[in-house]
C-alpha cells in the first residue's frame, strides 16, 4: 500500500473526505464479528468518538483477528466510507491492519464493562484509556490553555514562583519538608536541635503551599501577574475536595481593591466555563449523559447569572437563622465548612456566592484590615457542589499595620523579611486570589471526587504511579 500519513480520528470526523485513503492508529475498544466481517471500534485519544473499522474476515483470515482484542494497539489503512450503521457517520474499510501491541484478555484490566471509579483509581496507569478519563483529561488540558489565554489576552504576565521555599509563614496548611539530610543519622547542634546548616539549602525548606507571597513581588513590578503551578499541602484531610499535590492559579494585581478582585474572579470563572462549553462540547455532553444529567444546565446557569456578593457576617446570619441542622456548628467567628458554603449557594441563594470581610482570626496575616478592627478584606468564591473554589483578598499594603498583625500572631517574620520590606519601598494597594485548578475541573466535568480529575492523585497514604 502506498505510504500515507497517519490522521487523528478527530480530524477524520472533521473533514469526512469519503473515498479517501486514510491511515489511523489507536487502541481497540471493542471488537465483534462473524464469519464474514469484523467490526473494530478504535480510539486514539484525540476525541471521545471511536472510529469503526470494518474488516472482511475472508480477506484477512479468521486467525488474523485472534490477537486483536480490547486494549490492543493497531495500525489500520483503508478507505473512508459513509457508515451504514447507526451512531456513526463514517467508517473505514480496512485494507491492511498491523498489530503494534496485544493486550491479553485474561490480564488486561479494562474490559468493556463499566468499572467503578474506585477500581479505576487503582489502575490509574490505564484509566486514561477509558472514555470517561479521556474526556476529563482533554477538558483539563483545554482549561489550562484557556487560563493562559485569558490572562495573556488581558496583559497579565505568567510569573514563575518557586516550588521549594524557606518561608513557613503563610499559614495556609501543613508543609512537606524538603531535605537531603540522612534521616537515619541527622546532624545535631550542640543543644540537640537538627543542624540545618548542613542541609542542602543551609536552612529548613518546604514545598510551597502557595505562590502568593512571591506573586505579590511580581505584581509590584509588572503590574499584573499570574502564577500557575503545583502546590503542596500535607493536611491529613481525606475529603473529595482535597489533594496533597494540586495546581493553583494565582493572579495578583497592583492597584486593585477587593471589588476589582471580585470582578476579576467572576469574569475569569465565567470565561473558563464558557470556553469549556464551546471547546469541549463532545466531552462535556458525554459526561452529562453518563454521570451528571444536570452538568450542562449547571454550567450554563453559572455563566448566565450574577454571583451574589455579601459579607461573612451577613452569611453567618443567614445560616444561623436557617434552622438547618449542620454537622459543624455555625456562629460568628467560625471557619465555614463546605456544608455551610454549599447551603448558602445551593439552598439559600441558588447561585454562586462571594463572601467577603471575614473575621481576621480565621484568615491570613496579609489580608487588608478593615476599620472595624475585627474583619479583613478576604473573599471566597463559593460554588455549587464544590464549596470554596477561590480564596483571595485585598492585601495589607501598610507596613505598620502588617507588622502589628504579625506581632499579634507571634509570627517569626525572619524568613519573609523580603515580603515585609515591599511595604517600605513603593507600596501600593493590590489584590489577588487563588483558584484551585482541580476544583475548577471538578466543577466543569461534574465529577464527584477530586482524585478523578488529576491523572495521578497524591493523597494521604497514596503516592503510587
Ligand atoms: P479549604 O478551606 O477548602 O481547605 P483553603 O481555604 O485552605 O481551602 P486556600 O489557601 O484559600 O484554600 O487556597 C486557594 C484555593 O486552592 C482554594 O480556594 C481551593 O480552590 C484550592 N485548594 C486549597 N486546598 C486545596 C487542596 N488541598 N486540594 C485541592 N485544592 C485546594
Ligand atoms: Mn481559602
């Protein structure tokens, strides 16, 4: 057969040049047949749609199809023709088939039947080959691209903040320590403490919990920046919304106050959801059909409605008066749990909510202090099914107030001396927020567990693959 170049299945369906010779490569999803003809459903990952290969049994011989079972990888050349069968527009009449790799039907774990999400997590090395995970990972890709596009189109600069950090002052959660010291033979100082001067960096270091502090330095020079990188939290929280390793997007903008910050957060989230509906249509329709019949409706609803904006104090008031029995008690000063956030969003307002002006005790030291002496200019964006999807704030730009707050909290500011100093040199109002990438992908895919929207999840007691 003459040499022709491989075409991705997604492009075959786009162009539909019937009668042309095509060359496709992919993994067998199903094969069925009889004495006369075999039908192979092939998927190459480029789209949720399989391409049907029709192979004449007589031409190839019965034995030929034995190694071609679910999971096998094959290379097919043939003619693209209009399909007679239901459910597909086109199929290939096979002229040649080459087997790249077989998949033993006895040991290949992904046979045709529907598997539970729990089981698929155990075989995370193969789950990208399922329809569901193919759809999720394609959507994840498009969301990452859309995030860069959104910021680039608006003059934000992608600013790379470090993964390894010596600052432990952010207070966002427990950290993973980074060390090259021999844990079986730790060097000690004279008074018995770990001697970090012998460690790689000469001081204790950790994996970052947030790029914000360094991101602020970027904003105070470039005006508007965003980070998009991995973030680590060693919290022992086994919830469907927490990972030990996740990706975070953190825009930070000079001269923004909290209102500008809320406008940005709302516009950004709506843009991303609109982008997904436009560019991931087939995959979202598949997930809507298979997992969550309200998915598309929910996505459209978020785009079409204004987010409700109210203060934490007003929110707590609503929760207290709701008469609803919560697992965790709610009172002014309490850190809101997911059940409280979702009550406000799903039961009370039935729209996404932005809560602002939280008690200073439950928020980080860097948030701008309000005149009431009790609250700070923090903002959380709360989404249906998710709870908190974004957390952000206007930052405290005043040096004295920032120092005073760190003293109240008895923080050691030595490791972040550089952060404190920015308030002395050309300080300015500024604000920013952090979007958890996997929480966004959870929302857009309608999945129920955050472990299913990242290829290789990292959670307590699990770092396999
Ligand atoms: P939560 O209260 O849900 O634990 P947080 O308030 O600790 O979140 P922030 O420090 O405000 O989170 O982080 C900013 C964003 O990062 C959150 O709004 C959320 O979308 C995401 N995020 C935080 N922790 C995790 C995690 N462990 N796994 C996945 N995403 C997370
Ligand atoms: Mn938060």
